[in-house]
């Protein structure tokens, strides 16, 4: 026995030495599952079918953008494998698809999954598994909660941020305004209202009437009449597209001409303002953070030139008018930026660390001056918007880029 | 006889002769399937276990609909509403009242039974497509009811509720997924046995008598009103249990999870599995879980169309669903044995 043992001992020593050396050699390259020398696997969940399938353009654009990155050599020599599944906007299906991505496809992270309740369904799972749930495509403010959910991060300006910007604008332009608010009675409407009140701060009393409606109501006409009767001279309409159009129409019908603000959600020209009436929509205010793909003022813009070239080469069928295309392009660009910053340390922990240290990053399709900044205690990448006014047949940007941060 | 009633009436010529066999699998086959369900999870990934759990849960919900439609001949497109009530009952009790998950399941069953029974009362006056429409209304209303303001404190409104997944008890060396699978399996087997016995019992024969001919049934002394509402209640109760288990497995409830799409999926599962054939419920559940995924892998943009084509093929080739395949298989085996 002793002889055998003494023969085995050098072997063990050699083995230990070998592993020590190889781990030293790997020290600069660190991987979690989903990343290797040649590939980075990114998961994604989109409503390609079901009630929200209009947003599918975002996922398709992101895929096309990653194809472009791969064609140009990938990220530090690694190709991106983008695995995108359909959840039909149904939370239980989102859970199934997220688990499939994490446990079966072994992705490094899930990027840009769409929807508030769908992402809410997988947030706990992702944080328990410690898999990054990056750049969630939803405007709810709850994605910015690094203390409780250190593996989840939003991307677009939250509804709270947008509402704060309206509050800032009103206080500056119309300090003695009487504000009437019409809001949808759900998380979207309530987030806005919260942001508006935070923005107004001590001057919350400027709001003379808060009128809630339910998305199941057929019409909001009565509520608009009530708002007029309250004597408000600023009408903030926190509504989904159908109701935004109704609100604009009704206000004109009863000859009420307050300063009107509609949410970015409903700022579509063809979806809201045209059906309501171009004439009566003149002068309506809103805010945005992306360049409008159909606006000729960006034809000479370097970023948009790159964007149009990308569309022509990689996604010729995309509709330039679709805001989802501009959105998907900028979100995918942010993702690529984070992966570039990770270098050869492609662990999930480092991905979150790099995502939380973006400094003044400006994707091509965001408005000039809007920059993405994150920090370990700030998981809200985009917090700036610019006001815009409807004039003629399109939105006209005006004023400076406004930050929603309270200190400024 | 409406087209819908024909689907139910066709193909159970055998029911009257040997009701037991027409409704279930043979003992041998059942044991083999059970053994497979017990052993497979030990060798697969957690994700597959999760999918198998969902299969059992949807299977239960389809089974419940099968009792209602295949058993008593009534239609329902409102199963998603009962499923939602069950899911929310468990979620609210677990998260707000800190009640053990296992205890919430009988509570859900009782709540849903009562709900279904009460809904069945006025629905008694309706039959065929009209009943289907009334239940359809229930399914459409449910997600909005769950968003109501005065319920928001408990239901979490649009945001929904996050449910904590239970650990395996008594320090069993099992992952949460595996424990939940076996827990679901126990509940499923218990309900399956209960359902088989129910349909074989006096009540079950009353259900079927009503399904085949209501007037004949009542002239034989069957209390039509009682048994019709009872079928509704039992079906809702089982669906509620499925909903509870679903909430625990998915760890999340939100109004968007329980739309009319779910009700239609369950209906589809029943037709694919074979109306009135209980084991078919689980095959139907497999269809509604896995076929959309297959369709998606064939074409992302056209997944709905691919699913439609597959569904069309099933209905065209085997109109009585999995049951027809099973009968064909049985005949084939019989022939082989003779040779």
C-alpha cells in the first residue's frame, strides 16, 4: 500500500501544479455561463404575439443590431448570440421563457425584456439566480431599486422622471398655474402623478383637480368637462393613446383652451393627434428623449446617418416611423457598450458592475445632449428629456434638455 | 343539435356499455404512466421539472373542464376566471395572512366551488352557445375586476403579487422545483382518482344522463338543476386548485395572467385531448404548453399561423383528439396479440 501511495503522490503534485498554472493563465479571462472565448449569449423576451405585439419591432431591431456587431467582428472578438423568445405579454409565459433562457440556454444575461407586469413576474427569480435583468423595456419607476433588486436595471426615462420634467416646466413658465390632471387609474397613471407631485414639491397645491379614469371606460368626456369646470388653466393628460385623442377632441368641443400636456406614451402623430384633429392639436406640449426617425431635421445628423445606413443594410423592412425601431437601436447600442466595458471579465457580477458605471454615453438615436449615466446607487440610465410642441404637422423641440433629478 | 353538442355526443357510443374504460386508462397503463411521472424528474434539469409541473397544473384545469363538458355536457369559456380566483386566493392568503401554501389549496377549492356553484345557478337557464357566451363574459370581466381599486390593497392591482416559493419540508434533500413537482403530482393524482370515481358514481351517471338527453334524465328522476350546478361547482373547484398550484409554481399573480386567452387555451386542450376522456386532459395540456414553443421555433413572426396550421391538422386528422389515437393504438395492439 505504501508503495502505491508514494507513486500516486507525485501525480497529485503534478495535477495540483497544472491546475494552479491553468487558473493563473485564465486569471485575465473570467466567464460565467453564457460567455466564452468565442461567444456571448444574450437572452430576450418580447411579445411577438398577443395584445402588445406592436412592440415586437424593438426586439427585431435589437437582433438586427447585434447582427451588425457580429458582422463587424463582434465584441472583443466574441460573437453575440441573441436568443429572443415570445411571451405573448402573459406573465406566466414570461416566467417559463426566462427559466428556459437561464436554465436551458444558459444565457449570460437577459436584456431588454418588455412590459411592466411581465418583468415584474421574473424580477424575483432573476435576483435569486443572480442573473442580470438589464435595460428592462418599461417606464415603471420600480426598476431603479438597486438595494432590493441589485440584478435588475431599467433603461428608458421612467414615468416619474417625465412627470417631474412637466412640473419643472410649468413652475418656470406658468408659476401661478391651476393644474387639472386626468390620469389612468393604474401603475402607469399613478407613477406619473407621483412624479408630478414630487416635481411640484411644496407647490403641490397648484393641482386643483385630480381626475382618475379606468381604462375600461368607453369615454372620458364627462371628466374633461369636470376639469374645465374646476377652473384649471393647465390640462395634463396622463392617458393612453385612445383616451389622449378623446381628451384633445372634447376640450376643443367645449371650447376649453388651457395649456395642454400629453404624455410621451401618447405623443404619436398618426396614432393620436391626427385622429383628434391636426387643427385643434396645435400647441400641445409633450416631452421626448429619442430622435424621430421620420423627421427631416435629422437628415444631416451623424448619429441618424449611421442609423439610416444600419436600417438600409440590416433591416430594410423596418418602418422608420415606428418609435420602437429607434428605441431598439439605442437600447442595443447601450448593451454593446456595457459588454465592451466588461473586457475579458464576462462574469454576471462584472456585467452589473459595468452597467452601473456608464458615464455620459450617448447612443446615436437619442436627442443631442441626452446622456446615459448610471452609478451603483442609480439604476435609471436615462433621466433627461426635452420639451416639444406640436406645430404644423410635426413635433418641434424647444428649450434645453431638462434633467429630472431633483437637485437641479 | 348544435355543432358544439355534436362534438360531445359523437364517439361515446362505448360510454354506455363500459363507462369505466371509456373514461380512463387501464390499470396497467396508469401505473406505467405514474411510474414515469415519479422517476423522470430525478434525471432532468430544474427547468424541465418546472415545465412538467406546469403540465400537471394545466392538465388539472383541462380535466376540470372535461368533467363539465365531457361529463355534464355544459360549455364554459370562463375557466380562466375560476383559475384566477384560485390563484389569487392562494397568493393573498400566503402573502398577507402568512398561511402555509398547502393549506391555501383546500381553501381555494372551497372558494372556487362556491363561486362556480353560484355562477351555475343563473347559468342554468342557458344552454349551448348561450352558456358559452355567459362564461365568456365572466372570463373577460375577471382581469378588470382584479384591478379594482378597493381590492388593490390585497391584490396589488396591476402590479400583481409576488409569491414565495416553498422549500421542501422535513429537510428533504430536494430543490424547490422538485418538491413542488411532487407536491403537485400528489394533488393531481388525488384529484384524478376523485374525478374518475365521481364520474363512475351515481352523480357521474346523472351528469352523463343530462348530457345525453336532459328531458329523459329529468323524467328518470334526476334533479337536473342540482346536478348541473354541482358540475359547475366541482369543475370550478378543481380549476381553483390548479390556479393555486399555478400561482405557487410561477411565483407571481397579475391580472394580465388570466385573460380570455387562457380560457381558450384550456378549451383547446380539452378538444385536443379528447372530450370526455380524462387522461386526454394531460395530453391536451402538453399540446397547449409545448406546441406554441414548437411553432415559435419554426417561425417567430408567424408563430400564431404555424400554431393554427398544427391545430387544424390535429382537428382534421384526429377529430376526437388523443382519445382517438389511444383507441387506434389499443386496436393495433389487440391485432398484434391475436397474430
